[in-house]
C-alpha cells in the first residue's frame, strides 16, 4: 500500500530504525534484504533525516539462553553490523545496544522521546521478533510505526516473516506496512532528495 501524502510527516521528525542487521543474524533466509536496507539507509541519510542502528547482544544468563538454550550473538564478530552498513554507522543519530528484542530499552525509549520523533520507520532482522516487537512497543508508546516489508527478513524463513506481517497488519494496521519504494518516494515528495 502506497503512503498517502497526508500520512507522511516531515522526515526530520521521523527516524529510520535499522534493527539488528548484524553478522550473527545474516543467513540464507535474511541475506537477500541487506542490499535493500543499505540502500534505504544511504538514501535516508542523504536527506539528513535521523538513522538509528540497534544491535542485539545475547548476554550469558539471558532469557534466550535460560529458556530456549539460544547462545548466539555473543561474539564481537556476530554482534557487528554487516559490512554494508558500517560506512553509515558514524553518521547515525544513535546506536542502541540491547539485550532484548525491542529497541524500547530504557535508553532507547528515552532517546526516541527526547529526539521528538513522531514516526519510526522500521527495517531489519528478524521481522517476527525484534522488528515486530519494536513496532508494537512504538505503537503502544504512541508513535506511528512503519514496517518496511521488503527491507525486513526472518532468519527462520519466509513463513515467519509473512506471519509477523500478518500480525502487524491486524494489531497495528495494514496501512503501516510499506515498501522501500513507498518510503523513498515520500522522501522525494518532501523535496529532501533527488
């Protein structure tokens, strides 16, 4: 669904939140979205609009380890942003390190509130976990979340990606599901990029 011009706000009051596009989350199911995410970040930064990177850290003794036995995302290599995003990290409005799925950690929630953003454009990995949980948390905190469907993926495969988008359409609104093309066209309508 294309964004209606009335739906879009000033990009300076809208942050692009890039969630967990880290080496440890890139696999055969998620690798294909990395170029789309990198392109979106590049174009977004060209407008001087804020970009935030989130990085997941799975600390020893975390619920992920204690309950599910999952111990990935422990090493510096796994936790690092993918090489395609490294050139953009230095110009980011913030980098949020988190030990939970949502970007709405205490620090993240404070930073988003203090920045005065009204809308959050979300992309990244995993659609069915960190992206979805961040969108729900944003919605419940009174922000408008936009999920960029073709700039998200699940390490579990397309069925989990699709299931998360189905839940987001029901619990947040189908109108909040957009494509990279929709987002980039709206940036162009704002006169912010060529």
